[in-house]
C-alpha cells in the first residue's frame, strides 16, 4: 500500500509543471515618497520561470492622495515591457522605461506591452541568468482617469530586482537589493497556514509605526486607519505569540499616541481659544477707540462746518448789503440819467416850441406886413386911378 502511494506521489510530482517556487514581499519607494508593498511568487518550471504578482498595496503620500481624491482603487502599479505606442490604451505624464533582462534570459512579451501588477497575467522568462544578475523592473504608479486612459504620477526610485533562482541553488533568495525592503522569502510550502498572516502582520506593524510618527492630529489619516483595521483583523489569525505581543504593544502605542494628540489638540484648542478671546478683546478695544476717534473727528468736522456756515452767512450778508448798495447806486444813476434825459427832452421841446412860435410870429408879421403893403398899394392905385379919371374928365 505504501509503495502504491509513493508511486502515485512520484508520478504526480513528475507531471506537475512547477517543481519549485518562492514567495517574496518587497517594499518599493517611489519618486513621490509613496510606498508600494508587493507580494509575488517566482516559480520554476521546465520551460523557465514565472513571476506572478499576488497582491499590491500602495501607501500614498499626501500629494498622491490628493491626486486620486482619496479613491485609492483608481491607483495602479504598472510595469512596461516596451516603449512607444500601446494601441488604444493611452499613457500620459511620465515617459516610461521598459524592463531589462540580463544576458541569457528571454522574456515572453504580452500583446499589450505593459503589465498592471495584480490584474494582468504573470511574467514569463526562459533561460538562466548569470550569477548575480537580475531582471530590472521599473515600476510606476498610474491613475485611472477613464476607459483606456491612465496618467503616470510617480516611478520607483530604483527598479525592482527580480532574481530568477534555479531549484538547485537552494530555496531561499538572497538579501534585498537597493531601494527594496525584502521582508521574507520562503518556499510556497512554508508559507502555508499562519505564516502568511504573520508576514502580513509584521509588514503592517512596520507600516503603522512609520505612519504613526507622521501623524500630528486626530482623527488619524485614512491610510493609517485602514492599516489599523487590517492589523486588527490579522490579529486573530496570528498564532505566533511574539507577533501577537508586538501587535498588542503597537495598539497600546497607538492608543497612547492618540491620547497624546488629543491632549495636545485640547491644549492647543484652549490656547487658541484664549488667544482668540484676547484678540477679540483687543479688537473690541481697538474698535471702541476707533469709534471714539471717528466720533471726535465727526464732532470737529461738524464744528468746522458750523463755523464755516456762520462765516459764509456773514459773507453772504455783507455781500448782499454791498450788492444792494451797489444796485441802489446804479439804480440812482439810472434814475438820474433818466431825469437828465427827461430834462434835455423838455428843454428840446421848449426850444422847438420857442422856435415854432418865433417862426409863427415872423410868419404872421411878414403876412401882416405884406397884407398892409398890399392894402396900401391897392389904396394908392385906387387913389391914382381916381385922380386919373378926374383928369380925363376934365380934359374932355
């Protein structure tokens, strides 16, 4: 019976394509001071190596959190297999760099030309790299804007270094490369059970400690609260007493930090309230003094206006009196002129009348003289005629 079971197990192992795998958790820092926590499995098969990204978690900086407006689900971790055009998918922002493979390794490129870690398929490599050579994988954080449109916001300060380790080199991977924090490297068999929860809890503890140092007020940031909730959920799954003790210590530290921040905020709020009240008092006093100054200024202006009104009234009265006198003077001059004109007119009329009467007198006298002369002449003619007649009668 044992021989049959051993035979079946041997045949099963021979038919399995993957005969060796390791799982790695890395932390990558980006140019925007964000952190990317990666969990991936490197599996060896007769055809080569497969790198399958199991999970990705982004710890955003305040700038990145503002860019995505708090919607962390819109953030993607992307690796590019080539550069240039990517068909209907548009990438804006940073110009990406493609992954680089060492000599002796071939990469099976996907039709898309890029890989969204955790969503796209695994990476396939064939061949064995030289000792000490890695697959260099630049990582980018992209923001999903709309269908088939992404914007690259930050990039890893150093590419992720993937070591393709053959099975005959041992099951443990080497130490972490620069710009990555390798938390644990174990075979897939050893990562079963509570080991995954322990690794996740340790990574979460480190992140919470880093985030807790940066907190300056309560309530805590959304990222820290989410990480605390994740750690509390992992606490029941962790069986390692040392890790459980670390979780309890951290929770106590978080509670103490929260209490300290609340006390600081209370003291700060009280100081701000006192400062505000003092400012309000100073503002009220300043306003009162300003109102008194303005009232005093208005009284002075009113007094000046009253004086100017009185002076203006006096000036108007004097000018009126003077104007009235001047008007009367001009009126008297006009009246005098009228009287003189009237006197001149009367004198002219008297002269004309005298002239008329003189002309009439002269005319009458001339007429009278002429009449008398004519009468005398007629009388003399008559007398002469009578004398002539008498003479003639005598001659006869």
